[in-house]
């Protein structure tokens, strides 16, 4: 049987001759009243059916040929007072990660330039702190880093621990695009992973970020010892926020010697795939970010994740404390699979939050998805 005609009819056509988006995805309306039972039924459906459904929703809401390339840099390593049981940067554990001071501005800007030259359009900066209390000079330096990276035409993201509403406002004024603050897991399992910061404190920082007009990046880590119910609970938590997060990172635990979770087994690929596909269905307009642990996946395993709805990766020399897939390898892989990198501010929800700061020329290159009528 010849399927070519079917493929032509059922696969949306996208122009790939231009760097800008030329089609208009029709975004499904956001739901904020998901029950765990509803999400569980999606998560527990036959895997290939689940991936097919997620892939269909992905194509309705995103250009499936586009992957956002992000580079992450640790600008202040180790010495953190928190007890996150997966993290080598905690001062409570004896790990290979050594504490260092906040970097100067120049090496950070140089790293951002290198990332941009290699195709990354979002540059993320992480500092191992619980919060910014008593760090006025350090925070001022970070604000300048944000200004300079944003001035390069890149999206800029930070993860600095807990924020106050005033600190979030200052980051927005400096040009911050997104703020990462992961929930990590479900509310129920969370105390088994972290005791020094409550779940509600994390949600408070996310609220401050959202209220400041900054895009929220919030997801979780698989392989902490959680159950399927906890993965479902995490997805429900972010789906029922006042706004769906702009991006949902899916991390696979990389066990690090010296941390309490050093002996955990690698998360199964089918678990990763189920989580990505379920998140895509429940969060149709959100970017699903394939994050830590991606370097342990084969190319075909990564391709399945993209098929299930993942459309962003971290690429470059390193994550915060774990390995990262190099730019050259990622670009070669994307070429083999017919994928290309997104442009900065290509995602409509990000462009809306940036508003007039983008300027009319940039705004014209951004797609303007329309919600489907119910």
C-alpha cells in the first residue's frame, strides 16, 4: 500500500526556506482545571497511541521542524546551603564540585557570544544560591550580565534561587526573558528530596516571576525515586497554574557521587517518553525542554522524544554540573533528522511578554498563534 498520499494530506506543510515562521499554528485553549485522574488516563494509555496523540497536538501548536537551542552556564558554583538530594552543589555533601565565587561579567559575555555563534538563541545563567538575600553587589553584576546578553539579541534566562517580587521586577527591567525555577516533583514526594525549601516557597517565586511579566520555565527531574503518580502530580501542578509555563524542562537524573541519590538507577526511556508526551498533551503551547541526562540517550531515543513533543534542548560544553551534548554533534543530528533551530523570540508567548522591547521588525518575524474556538 502506498502511504505517500496519506502523508501529504495529514502532515502540515511548513516553509523551511526562511528563518522566520511562515505558518500560523492554532493553539489549543489552555486548561487550568486538570484532575489527576484525567492526566493519569493519558499517561497510562498505550505508549505508541500516547506518542501519536502527543505528536498530533504538537503539530497543531508548533512547527515540528523547529528546536530551540539553549546554552546553560554556571556563573557561581557550589557552596549552596540547600539540601537538594540530587545536587552536587550543596555544601552538605562531599562531591567533586568545588565552590567558587560569582564570575566576572567578561567571561560570561564571551561564553554567550560563543553560544550565539554556534546557533544557540537562549543563554541561561545559573547561580548556586538559596536566595539573593545579602547579595546586593552580586545581584547588580547579574543584572548587568542580563542587559549585555539581551543586547546581543539573545533570549536570556537565569536561575538564582528564590526571588522577591522586587527582585523579579529588577530582572524584568534589565531585559530578562525567562526565569527557571523547577518544582522538581509532586507536592507529595517533594519532602523526600528537599527539606530546606518548601513547595509553596517555590510556587511563590514562580508567582513573583509571572507577575513581573517574565516567562516562567518550570519542570522536574525524573529518577529521584518518584512514582508515576508523582510525575502525574508534577504535570497537574504546572498545568493548573494561572498561566501554563513558557517552558517545561524534563530532566533525567544524572547520579553524582557524594549525593544521597548517587546510587539511583537511570530512568527508563519509556518513562521519559511518557512524561514528555503527557506534558505535551496537557500543556499544548508550552516548550518541552529535553534537559539534563540527554547525553545518555541514543540518537534514536532523542528522536522519539522530539516526536512526542520535545522541542528544546540544552547544547554546548556543559550543563551546570553534568555533561552536555556538544554543538557540533547536535547540529549534525538535527541535520540528519530535518530539524532546524528556532530564532530568538520566535515563540509567541515569549514575544507577547517582551512586547515593545522587541521592536516592530523583530515582532513581524514572530508567529501569532490563534486559539481554536471551542
